[in-house]
C-alpha cells in the first residue's frame, strides 16, 4: 500500500498537468518561463539586497545609538568613589551607559555613499526588466521553432499521404499494363523518402519541445501540445516603424542602456564618496551612564543602596565634538581614489559603447524586419506558383502527357515552397518580437494570445 501511495503521489501531478495544460499556448509558455526562470529570480533577489543597502545608507546620515553594560567582581585594590580612597577587598560592580553620536561633516562621503546605493537599486531594476525581455525573447524563439517543426511535420505528413495515394494509382495502372513497372519502383522510393522526412520531422519536433521544456523549467517528460498564436501577419504595418523614431524610442527604453547609465552614476558617487575621506570629519557625541559598587565583607557594603548609587551618586554625562583630521595613512586613500576614478572612467566608456550598440541593434532589427516582410511576400508568391505547377504536372502525368521525372521535380518544388513559406511566416512573427526587443519596448502584454 505504501508503494502504491508513493506512486500515486508522483504520478498524479503529471497526470493533472497533462489533463489541464495539454495545450501550451504562446502566452502561457512565456508566462511560465517568467515565473520559473532562475536568472530572473536571482536578479530579483539581488534587488532586495540592494534595497537593504540603500536603507542602510539613508540611516547612516542620521544619529547612532547603543547601550553598553557590564557586571563583575574585582578582587584587590580598588577606588571607592563614595569615600574617595583606595580600599582592599572584593568589589562587586555593575555599570551601564547609553552612547549616541552623529556625524556632522565627513566630506559628504556618507551622502554620496547613499546616492551610490540608491543608483544601484535603480540599475538593478533596469537589469530585471531587461532580463525579463531576454527570457521572453528566448522562449519566443524556441516556441516559434517548435511551431515551425510542427508545420514541417504536417507538410511532410501531407506529402507522405499524397505519395502513398500516387503509389496506389501507379500499382493499379501497372496491373492494367498502362504504366511501366519502373514508374512504380520510382514511386515506392518517393514514398520511403517521404516516410524518412516524416520521421526526421518528428524527432526534430520532439527535441525542440524538450529544449522548450528546459527553458520553461518544467518536467521534459510531461507531454504537451503547442498551438499557433492568434496573429494576422497582414495586420503588421511596416509604415508604423520609422527608423529615426525607433532610435529615439530605444535611447529612452532600452533597459540595458539605462542600467549602464545608472552604473555610471554608481561609479561617480563612489568616487565622490572616497574623495570625501581626504577631508576632516566632525562628529557630535553624548554619553549617559552610571555604576553601582558593593565592597563585599566590610561595613561599606550597606553604606549606600543601589538606587542611591546608580540613579543619583554615580550618574555621569559626557558630550562634545570630535574632530578627525587625516594626515597620513600610507597612501591607502589615494589608492582607493585611483581605483574608483578608473572604475568611473570605464563606466563612462561602457555607456558610450552600449549607446552605439543599441543603435546598431535597432538598425539591424529594422532591416531584418523589412527583409522578413519581403521574404514572406516572395515565398507566398513562390508557393502559389509551385502549387499551380504541381497541379498541372500531376494532371499531365496522370494523363500520360509528361514523364515521372517532371512530376517528381514539381512535387519536390511544391514541398520546398511550402517549407519556405512556413519558415518565412514564423520568421516574420519572430522578427516583430526582435524589433520590439531591440527597441526595448517588449513586454508580456505584447505576446500574441
């Protein structure tokens, strides 16, 4: 019974997934990927740590406070505060104090450190957004690849069915003596070749679905089906994509560029914070404390009670200002300043380089989108011409007006045209996503349902 229960526990979730999520839509795949992606979760966790550092930097601008206390016994000579003399014996003591302080001036080092942590939080937020777009793009690419595999499989299965029907017709004609036996043998080869194409298509689809499952962080052993998203390519308006407008849009929306700009600010404030340590620092402090002493084994042990000592006689207050002027520390501050300056200069270079990269990405994505549209239109015309040619050759072959070679070539051209059209259609879908990714406006809501 225990084994049966364990098997039920392991199998039931798979069965439920197979029943409830048998069809994995494009939008569902992206949603699952965003929820399960490890890299995205890690960047979100890092944001939490950055926010904690930001709050700590903010709190460092205010005062600090801490309480200290001690309890013990001193055996030997000790100074009796009440009598003002040195006595010998065992002295039990307890003391406590409240210490507060606040930095009045530190060369704006703490202020710039807070600004640095605040810019780091904003940088991490941009990284999370770009990571989300990376996940959407990767899943979209793999999902559309699976759709293309599925389309190729359907084309090859249809071709196999056509070839089998043609073989049946040729076998009947050979039996009737109207067609040579060699045409039947050639057609049998075409059927076997079609079966091989179907087998390869199934293997490719199975492998690509396993890769998709890995991207989504789901069990690859769980079977699922994919479906074509509801998107009409003819509704895509090329005129709405102006290159100059895309450049402007990318400069204000590309999260990786915005992240790099924030990292430049992080380095800038870090440099200012380190340079602030060259200047003197001024702190204000206030301490409040008291103590209780009991000299064991002498009449002094009951001379003054706890309340009188701790809350009246032994109370002390210290307050004032503390000035710290750095003179020489072995060039450690200079070394930190040089390192921070180099980091800032490198951050500036990274921003400049990425600005050019963003512009290049937009240009290439825009050109690829145009090429994909032209390729889609050309492949559609090619498919229409190949279908017409195949239908004419098939009819001519059945009437005996053309040979088997011409019919086979026409069938091969029609099959290639179908594959090219399917690939151009899904490429067109993906290029639209790539263009939004290059501009930086890609989001989950843009995924076709």
